[in-house]
C-alpha cells in the first residue's frame, strides 16, 4: 500500500444562506470543479450556527432536482422535508436522508416544526452525488437512514468508532444503497487516537472535520470546518485526533462521464438540460404544496 497525500486544504469561505434556514459554506463546486470531485458534485456545509426560536420554520421552499442524489446529514438540529414522489419525514440528529431525484422530483426542506419553537445550535451537511448516465432517468426513491441503522465499528484500544453510512469499513457495510461505489463515514476519534483508512487510489477522496481537528499522515493538520482533498497518488492515509473529533470521510469511484449542470439539474448533455427545464415547466415533476 502507498500513502495518499493531501492535494489541498480549503478553509471555510464566507457563508451564504440557502433559503432562510441553511447558512452554508460551499466546498463543491466552489473550491473544486464537479469534474475533479466526481462523483461528488456539490457540498454545502452548515457549520455550527445558532437559530433563535420561531413559530415559522426556516428553510427552503419547493424546488426541483433531476439527475443526481441529495444526501443530508444532520449533526445538530432537526430537518423536516418532503418531495413530490411521496418521500419525506424528519431527519434527527445523527440521521441521514438519501434522496434519489433521478428523473425528477420537487422537494422542500425546513427546520423541524417543534425544534424551531425552541431553536438552538444547527449543523448539517448536504451533498449531491452524481448518477451514472444510465440511471439518471430512473424512478425517484428515498432512503431514510436512522443513526441506529448505521454500522458502527469500534476501533482498537477504545480509540473511537467508525460510523458507516455508505460503503464498507473492515468488512462492515453501511445501510445506504448507491448506484456507484461510494464510501461515506463519520470517523469518531478520542483525543490522541489514530486510525488508518484505505480506498482505491483512483477514488475521489476528501475529509471534513465536523468536530475538532486532525493530523493527517502524521504531518499535516486539518482544522475543524476545513475541507481536505486528497491526491490520487496512493490508497492509504492516517488520521490522528488532536482533540475529540468527528470527521466526515468521503471516497467514491469517479463516473468519468460528461457533466452538464445548471442550477438544480445535472445531466450529461445540454440537450438533456433543456429537456429537464421543459419537463419541469410542463408539470412532469409532479406537484408539491409549498
């Protein structure tokens, strides 16, 4: 095995609001192109932010998606959502909502109603995962992944655990069903603990410390809320916790297909983008009350 080195570390830029409920730093495609991050084509990170109490939940109203999957990971706070294909529910702390928009859905997401009344600290990640061309027009579907369903693999010497959302760690598979090989972990390490992670060298691989900071390969510090992208020059790297730490780890096989993206649609050609807008404007994505 060969050590995989870091290509770049990106500090969180100026945040912006998506709707009025998600205060995010954009890491993909803001700091790396969709092609470089393939199959991960968007990453918005809502770092810890305190929302005051309100009787009107904050969030994002009805909007369309086609051609990819949205993955929402709730770290703090609660999200309530629904889509025109009948999916929906509440994403509690530690839970994941994995929505396959595919041929097209309308979607809305807000802070959960009861949580909104008290407000508090909110932290989440929304990731877009591209779909292979052959699957872009498949029927929409939805996976509600409760934290209790995730594989949780304890590390040696009580160093912490690896929580597997998708993919596989030490022969333990996560509950998410994916269209292409995707690994998505929460690595939870106690201060001073270290673990090794191994993925195929051609996989696009990155980490985002959600809580605490880490040292990678015993030499480079990656601070809390910073995004580190790895080169494709090896398959193995180590992560050591400089304090009690939670690290989101992403690694996926590139699709290596053309990307044509505009707003909420990610297809393979401009013609497919035009068709997506036509289908949306003529009501083929269904109906969802705002």
